[in-house]
C-alpha cells in the first residue's frame, strides 16, 4: 500500500486521534492546566505505542513530564550499523486568549476551507502528528529500516527549563545519529523549504545612573551629564554607518555564508518594495554587502528593544533625569558563543561610559545559534522527501529567530538536527484562529516517509 493510499484509508482515524490531543488544553504557562499536561503526555504515550513503538513511557522531570518512545528495527540488511533517528516535538501550547477573536472553540477542532482550526493545530500537535503517522505507516508496512526514538516535552512554550538537565541525565537513552524536528515553517505552500539555520541570542539590561535625584533642567542643564543623553551616545556607537557591530572581536567566530547557500537565497521569492510597504518604511538598513534576506537570517544584528527614563507623562516637565534604562539584544549566528559575546558587550559598554555617570549592564538570557550543513546524508534525505511530496526541490533557508534547544541537542547529544517543518505563515501560530492546511499536513506525512526511505534505504 502506498503512503497516499494509507492516508486515505485511515484519514478519519488520523483526524480523531489528532483531535483527541487538541481537546486537552495543555497550556504550560498556566498553573490551572498542570493536570492537563500529564493527561496530554499520557495520550501521546498511548498514540506512540499504537503507532508501533515497542516502548512508550511518560518520564518525570523537574517540570512537566517527558514522553519517550522507542522502536528497534528487526531489519539489519547485514549492516554493521543501523542509523537511529530521534524525533523531537512538544505537546504544550500557548494560551488561547483573547477568546473573543476566535471564530470557533479553540479546544474543539473545526475544519473550514481545507484547514483545521484549533490551538495546537500546527504548533506543535499537528506537526508532531505528521511525524507519528509517517512512522506508523513505515512500521506497519514493514518499510522501517532504522531505529526510531521519540522525545516529546511539555515546556517548549516557556523556554524548555527542564530540557537540558533531562538530556544530560538521559544521554545514553537518547543516543542517535540524527535528530528530526517538525516545529518550523516553510517559505510558502508553493515554495517548500528546509530550515537550515537559526540565530542565537544575547540580551541585556543597561542602567545609567547620574545625579542623586531628578534635577531642574534650567538650573542644571549643560552643567551635569544627562543619563539619557549618555545612554543614547553609548548605544549609537554600537553599530557603525555600514551596519557593522563595533564590539571588539565580535566577528571573530562568524563564519561566511557558503556561496551555494547565497545562491539558494536568491531563489526565495522576495520583493524589497513589497517588504518595505508591508512594514511602512521607505528604506531598509543593515550590514553593507548583504541582502535583506541574508541580513535577517545569516548575519548577526544589534537592536535596542526598549529605552526609558525621565518624564514621559502628559504635558511637559523640565527635568534632567537621574536614571536611564535600556533593554538591548544581539541576534547571533552559528559559531558565535552567546556567553562570550555577552561578556564582551558588558566590557564594551562600560568602557564607553562617559565621566559623570555610572553604568551597570546586566545579562538577562541567551542561547546558541545553529546551522545544519546541506551536504550531510540526513539533509539530502529530507530534501528528497520534500521533493517527492511537493513536486519540487526545497530551498535551504535560515531563519532569523532563535530556538536555543536545537543548539542544546548538538552540545549535549552530539548530533545534528534536521528542521523538517511544515508550518505556513498564515497558520497564525500563537494567535487566535491557529490552523493547519490539511493538504500540506498530508504532504508532510509523505515527505517524512520518503525521508526514512532515503536515509535508511
């Protein structure tokens, strides 16, 4: 039976099982749903066992439980090594509020216009079901020639606070040759793509102290250093006129974008004029020598995320403020260490501080970037899967956002991750009326089955 025939024969059951997950309100950030987290983990344990795992269990952690499933292939083909794939997903979801913006009950899936609407329809219950059903088909049809492990967590939407410790405690259990993740998106329904890179992050708060109280700007203006002026002067020096970040040694570990990848980026459908119009700017700015799509995904950046101080209420109040604050961040690229960059930034800002003020820089959080080589066997297998399912070769596309857990997988488990995601921008993850395109969902199952065929033979 082909995978297309299998999907058609089992479509109603697939939908019912998907719905059984969605109906569990597994919102990890709300204490009222604590019991629902365990219920959802237990439901995934049942589904993985029914799909073909020989072992499926719910494991405790310092936070919400993990779900672990394992399948050991009986087929050796006289190979000395059978590859092992570790599938990662998360079963927690974002809150549904504001409820009045939903067109249907977020906890009761509804199909409209070829889409399934519900919280978790895409992120990540829908995409995790793609993995589970592709696995089920391969096992039941006797086609699975590799070992497969599953690890599903319930804290991704709150930053995965228990994940790294869990990985450290279960390294042998989770040992694999490659990690497969469906929790990202494609460029478009007609432009399939594989995410090959994610930027890292470093984030700080800056506090600038001046006089011991707010001063009368007439009596003291021009004679005392204004903390807001000082803060703005310092921040203005962090990026030069060519869009380069001036922190000493900032670019020491930045790797160049491979030419093959730069050429692939040019194939991504993109209109600079439409981009500018969508965000209502008359021009863009960034590092000289790179396109907009390269700047927002493959190159590092620095941004002031918030700045405040002094009087900001109604009317006017002529004061020279005693304090000024800013929250700032860097998006980092693969090979840049966020802790190293964080330390360098703190030293740099303190060195820029002018006389007359005191500067305190507090690192807040960070994470490593990630890049996946596009010439390794697992990537080639994923590429083949997309090509069969969508009828065209997927583009390799780095993303500008950060998923620190992907770098943690590489650091702790020592293997690369293939980001085989099937989301679309219009799926509105984290927002009211989240949905999943059902045609893409079924093609996702086909793509993953073809991955296994190409990867393990």
